[in-house]
């Protein structure tokens, strides 16, 4: 169960920022003795991967805060975020972490299950994020982009860091974010419905 929480939190983090959970997972494997990725995923903490992921993380953080460019970035990330979600779910759910001394072999017979699960979770989060961003940009003329982006980056960082260190808190944060997303989507739907009824015919 704890492995599923770790993988889900990392995948959701990837849905907000493709490179954040990969970079943090690689750093944790490299510098935290209690974190140990399986040999099949150890490439994440290699020098080349960490430098590349760090550069891509900085690029996405900057691009996502510029109105109009953030929408283009979301289109480009439509494939990258789900792919990242699959990788971090697979790596995180099978890794030894501060909270997991002996990772479960729950996915041992179906190696693709965690990857596909991570892809789906990250894709759903990405779709909600991208849709919300388009609506917010339309309402605010793009002025909300930097604030929303910074909030998403913070949530992505917290989800990934907590998944590695305190997965139970990551699970609670993930539930809170889902509830918040549902509330915001319902409010947006009500506003659109109200706008349609009051619009002149």
C-alpha cells in the first residue's frame, strides 16, 4: 500500500511538472543513504541524467510562467509528463526509501502495471492542469500564469519530496489536491452556466 502511495504521489507530481519528481528522486538516490533505487532505475541518479533533468526543470519552470508560452509548453508536455509519471511510479514504488526498508514485490509479475498506472495518473493531472490554465488565462488575460505556475511547482515539489521522505503526508496532500481540483472545476462549470443564462440572445 505504501508503495502505491509513493508511486501515485510521484506520478501526480509529474503531471504538474515533468522533471521535478525525476530530479528529486535522482538526487535522493545519490545523496540519501536510506534511498536506494533498483538497478533498472539507477540511471536516474547518474551525472548525465541529473544535469540534464536539472536543466530541463529550470527550462520548464521559466517557460510555464510566461503567458501564451505556458500554453505551448503544456502542449509539448502532453507526452512528456505522462512518460515521466510512468517512470517515477515504476522507480519510486520499487525503491527502498526512508519509509520503506523492504519494497513490496506487488508489481514483480507485472512490470508494466506501475508504469501504465503512473502514465494514467500523470496524464489526468496534466489534463486538469492544462485545462485550468487555459480557462485562467482567458479570464485574466494571462496575468494568472506566473502565480498558478509557482503554485503548481510548489505542489509538485511537495508531492515528490514527501513521497520520498513521508509518503503518508504525500498521500494526504494528494487527496487534498484532488478535492481542491473538483471544487474548482465545479465552480468553473457553475460560472459558465450562469454566463450562458445571463448572456443576451
